[in-house]
């Protein structure tokens, strides 16, 4: 029997859902500003190498070995928000963000009740972000737009009441996101999760003092616009994230993502912005403390 080619092995790995190999670790630690540990485990299981370990601990340990020493666990509904807030209380390297995802809002029978449940979680001390909330015109049609916007406005109000960072999901809704923020008045700290705009939109967000968080998409060959946006983003307004288990960086696109792969993305950001890698990591790490507060 012949040995499969390297390309065939890569395709088989994608189909089987194997986690990619660990990249070269970062010399200066950085944090993952947006991950979904619960969804990563549900969709891909635990990273290999820690047989018998708790899958959450395995993911956190793998991240630490790559130089990703802190995580922000992000909720998308009431259940995941409670799960993340509970995890953050048990684990010193994890902080939580709580919210209803914009695509979740139109599906709810009682949006007000769900928003009250999110606000109850927002008061917890290890919850440092309200998100991911925002607008998504890609997956939600016109019939769901009103509920999305109502939910977004409510999350903005919660972030301001509890002095928490606002984490925004913006998919094909740049102008409307800015419109709602202007109408409601933005919180002191606004993070554009998985920044998806071009340099012009990045400049507008930077001017407003917002933080731009770049995911694995910035490594894609086709994502010239994202690298141009990164090039004009001040290091002090830049973050890096996985959005795990999604948006796995090149060259492992299509396989499960996890926080230990952040080095692939942050190296691309350093190259795009012309920054020294270690200096950029130190700056991004300090920005995390500025936006979310200390982890420990």
C-alpha cells in the first residue's frame, strides 16, 4: 500500500477534525481576546497530549505552552454566558464576557427575559465584557433586524451600567453598528471582535477610540483588506483572538481552532504592521489589562 501524500494527509486531517500542531511559542506572552472553550469542546473535543485531563484544562494548558497565558471566554446565549462566568470564577487565567449573539436575539420567544438573565451575569466580578453583541446582516434577514437592534441597544446600556467593555459582532453591518453606537452613546471601551472591515473603516474606529481585535482571517491570502487595516491600527488599539473553534489561521484553515494557535495570527499582525513581534505582544498584553482589568 502506498503512503498518502502530504496534501492528502492534510485533507484527511481536515475531514477528521484534528487539531493542528502547535506553532513555535511566543517569547512574550499575549492573550486571546475572544474564544469559545465550550463550543470548541462540543465541536472538536480536547487538544491531544493530555489524555484523561479535563478538556477545558487541556485547552488552557496548550495555550499557555504557546505563550497565550490568558483568555476571554465569550458567551453567545444565556447558558453559555453562565457557563463562562462560572469558569472564570474557578480559573485565574480566564475572564468572561456575557451576551446574546445577534443571530440569537430574533429566535427568542422572550427577548426581555433573556436580557434580564444576561444583566444578572454582568454584575459578577469576573465578567469583564458584554458581548458578543452587535449586528449581523449576513445570516439574519430583514424580519430579524428589529430584534437584533433592540438587543444590541440593550447590551450597550448594560455595558455602561456595569462599566464593562462592549464586545461587538459586526458582520456586513459596519455603518449600522456605528449608527447605533452614536445614537446610544458608546461605552468607554468598545472592542470590534473579529474585525472585518477595510482600512477606511479601521481608521474610523481608531478615531473613535475603539479597539480592533484581529482573528485568523487576517492570515488568509485573500484578506489583503484586513492586513491593510492592521497596518494603520495603533498597537495600543490592537488585539488578537481566535474565535475558536472557528477561523483557524493559515496554513490550517478548515481544521479546529484553539487559543494555542494565536501565535500564527499575531506573527501575521506584526508583519502587516511592521512592528517588532515581542514589542507588539507586550503592547497587546498591556491593552488586555487596560480593557478587561487584571486577570488575577
